[in-house]
C-alpha cells in the first residue's frame, strides 16, 4: 500500500495474506490504521516514520531472524 505525505511516497507493508483485500485507511497526522473493509478487522496500526520510504511490519511473536550463512 502506498500513501503520500508531504509530497513524498511511503510504502506500508500489510503482508501477502491481505493482498487484493479492500481496506479502509484511517489517517490522522502520522497515525495510521488499516482496516479490512468487509470484516472491520484491524490489520495494522502504525505511526508513519517519515525518514523511511518503506514501513516494515513488526516481526510476529515467537519468530526469530535467520542467521546469515
């Protein structure tokens, strides 16, 4: 998903699970909520970091980073 803030594009990751899902964005200043339009489920809540172009998803609980070979 892509939004424009202060003339700059920012990309927000919501995951492959939600690809092609119709969503509603609630935006107030830098606070963003992404809601599934058909179920009302909150998919993601974040504060936009204007220093980054891509807003990564936080890691899922219980997952660890893979070690680099």
